[in-house]
């Protein structure tokens, strides 16, 4: 059976997720939000989203070395600052979820760099990309081929998972 295009069959729900995505981008800024989205997408194995967010970050001027290192951030040394590393640790913990994932050590480290409202925005951002990843994987959305990119225009689940404009 062919997979669905979620933006066509669940328009209201899709629109709400897209609005949450837009809020998170505004609250955290493009680069940090796309780094979160790239890291969670790598952890979840979402090829479409890895392609989209690495392309978005490249367009923002993030060096390729830094993009490649997101997959091994724990061993990337000075390519990431303490703030970024704390965000990646939180992203990994929230994405993997389990009895011992979001530890006090992880929380305390990220709390050194963000106030309470920003921490809430980080959690919303991590949760939002996890929604997009699960939707893209469930609908078998894959990256475009050739010189095309999943990025600059709004893309929909099944023909695409999310909007990079969000």
C-alpha cells in the first residue's frame, strides 16, 4: 500500500506541528535549531531530515567539518563549544529516552547555558524534530536525488517530511 501524504490527510494536525516548528526556530535561532534537528535526525536514522538539516546548515555557512562532526560530537574536541555540547547531550538523552537518559548531570550542564524558558524551548525543539523524524520514517520519505535538496521550499510528509522554512 502506498504511504500517505500527511499534510493532505491530516491538515490541521500537520499545521499545528509546523507552527510548533516555526516557534522553536524563532526561539532558538536558525543555527542552533538546525544543529538540534541534525543531531536528532542522525540518532533516529532519518535520511530525509539529515539531508535537509545538513543542507540548511551549509546554507547558513556552517563549515562542512562541523556538519560531519555532529555524528560524533562527543569526540570532536573544539569543533563544538560547551553550550553546543550540552545541547547535543540533551538532544541525545531526550531522543533516546529511557530510565537513565536525561540525567541530573546532563540537565545541570545544559542549565549552565540556558535559562528556564530557553530550557523549555530546547525540550520543545528536540521533541518537534522527533515528531518530524518519526513521520518521515513512517511515510518512507527519502532525500531527493541529484542536485535537488530537501531544503528551501516547504516539503510535506510522504513527498517530504517538514518545511525548512519552519
